[in-house]
C-alpha cells in the first residue's frame, strides 16, 4: 500500500499564500503521477492539479491557473502545492492522490488538510 499524508493547511486572508505538502511512503513514489483535489462542504471532490513522474508535465484546473503551482521532489517522496492569491472560493479540504498503475484513476488518497480563506 501507499500512504499519503498532507500537511500545511490553515487559515489565511484573501490574497495570501499557503504551501501544502504531501509525503508518500510504503511503495515506489518516483514513477507515480501525483495530483491534488479539493472538496468543499456539500460539493463533489474536484480536480485541482496533477504532475507526471518527472515533473515535466503539469495540468491545472482553469480556476487555479496562474495562481497555484504543483511540484515534486522525488528524492524526498513529497509533492507540493504552492497556492498564491488565494480567494474565499478556494476554501476546501485539499487531498493529495497517487496514480500508481498508470490508468489515470487515482488509487491512493491522503486524509486531507483544511484550507480556509477569509474575506
């Protein structure tokens, strides 16, 4: 199994920044596609961003383009989400996820970390 643990969430003012981390353990990490999703109360979980094994390809939801940046450090088995220019609508529980078998379905999920953006 793969274990994913998110950290770095908290309360910030609109316009502020926050960096989330996701530490992976239990299996090989370096070849996995990694992603961030988020879920607000009463809403479906939504895709935020993803990064391939080498970091050469990244993908972003339109709602976060130009504001969020995903990166990874395979030597540390960690993926990051830098969040800038935060808006109240970014408030959600943020989850990291791993696609371990290359089928574009995410197999492993972290427990989530709360991000709250005040106005």
